[in-house]
């Protein structure tokens, strides 16, 4: 049994078996919101009754502006509601930002929303220039960033690493290496000078 729409009540019914099983106990199933909206478009095109139904949803696809990709959105429209087949399980919704929690028929099913702030982030977002800036960041630059109320993520990273490059305790020349989580390579080294006053931070390329 596939997703269906009741033309009298405008309830969109989502069968339990139509959603992929992510975890058996406790039971978690997956709903691809983009695939879900494509099924709705198919039902809207049904020559028997779909063409007489109100529009089920608004859709905005992914869009890239100034190098940043904004996520797809799917909005279920009034008068529709969405009913997941009743049962004691959870549905993890992904593939698009959506308003399913707002239009869900109340029953035993729980939703994991998975909406983002609208961005699709690929990679760390740290550029080669960021690495150069971090490695050469001066104490004055750290002070400037500390009082900047408009700090963004990459600036916060600079503040953290610049703090490592600031005052240190202990005498003698010491080098500390930081490795990645699988211990396959060194990603950052910290060297304390003879007086223990200043250290040098180097990000590995």
C-alpha cells in the first residue's frame, strides 16, 4: 500500500511499511521528504480524482548563492494533514526542511524533524587562506576578535587556535602534536618557546 490522500478529509496517509527501517528496537523508520513530495505530485496528477484536489504542497529546491547551498523546503498546505500509520515507532524525516510536525495527525508515532537552519554545509568550511590567517594571527588580532560581537564560526575557530598561540606555562622548548580522530595524521602542532611565554601554531595542509 502506497501513500494515499482521502479526497473527503484531505488526510495524507503514510503507511508504516513504505518507510525504510533504520533501527529495529526501538523502531525507527526513515521518510525521505523529497521522495514524499514527489509521490504527492504523482497523486495530484491522478486522472481519476487527483486533478480535482487542492494543491498539496509548496516546494523550493536547493539553491546556491555566493557559494553557499541553501536546503530544499517542502511545505504541506492547508487543508491537508499527514497521518502516519499508527503504532509505537519513530519516523526520522530527512531530505528537505519541512512542516510535517505542524500538520501531523496526533497518534502514537513520534517524529525526528531534522530541519536545518537552511544551509547545506560541505566540508569544514575552512579555506587555505583561513589556515594562513590562523597561523599568523597576532595577539592584537585576538583582542579585536574577542570584542567583536559579530563573530561567525570561522572567526570562533581563529579565536580558539589563537588562544593556543598565546601565553603558555612551563619552561623549555616543547612541541605538542594534535592528531585526527583515527590517528592517521597530525592536523595541528603547538610549539612553546624557551620562556614558556609564546608558542607557534601550525595547521597541517
